[in-house]
C-alpha cells in the first residue's frame, strides 16, 4: 500500500502528536492511517503501510477499538477483519476528550477529594500546602463540571461556542491579574 508524501507527513505528525499526549506512537499512526483511508483495511495492509510488526498492529487496533475510535468490518469474500475509523472529527474529539477525562481527570479528582478530607485532619500538613491542593481540586472540578454541561451539545453548537471565544474574552475585558471570580 503506497502512501502519498502528504499522507505520510500527516500520519507521522499524528504519531508524534499522540506520543506527546501519552498515546503510543504506533496507535496514533494507525488511527491516522485509518482516518485517511477511503476503504476498510486489514491488519496486514496496515502493518505493510506503516512498516511495523503485525503483533504491534494487533495490539494497537485493540487499543483503538477500546477507545471506540475504530470498528471492525467484513468484506464479502474476505475472511479477514478489516478496520475503519470514525470520520467525523467532532465525534472523534468528543470520544478522545471523554476517554481522557475518564482515564485521567476523574481518578485525579477522586484523589484530590481524598486529599482535601485527609488534609483537614493532617496536623503535619501546612495550611498553605492544603490550600494549594484545594485550588487544584477547585480548578479541576470547575473544568469537569463545565465539560459535563457542554458534552451533550451538538457539533454546530460547539462550533458556535468556540467561535464566540474571542468575542467573550473581549467582552470580559483584560486580564485581572488572576483574581478569583
């Protein structure tokens, strides 16, 4: 399977971006390849296109399936599994944000809530340290709550909200130096 230079550039960068976000490079590259593909691909073609081991492809495909970013499909006359990626960038973004929240933010919130309770009874913990922990907790709770408010919005509504960002910032005025709202 020959990839165009532009497709190669996209796939390589997607892999680099994934690695920076804590996603295995091969997982991200396979996702990019399937996202760009105009037909379902079997694992063998994926391994050949990316020049990676077939076992690595299998493990990566399982990871992508666990995230809900790809699915298995079958072609008439071919017994192999073929894979296809979601094509809607808004749905992909929603899934990624939801999974990252579930895997990273939610456990962190649980731990921070425990620290807030334990810290109130920990005589050895300095009050300023507890206050900083509580600041992190408050920030993450606000972000999580805001996400929960917006996650069911349609892509059109999210686009409109994002387009308003600059206007809202100008309406709110210049930075107030970090004072609490």
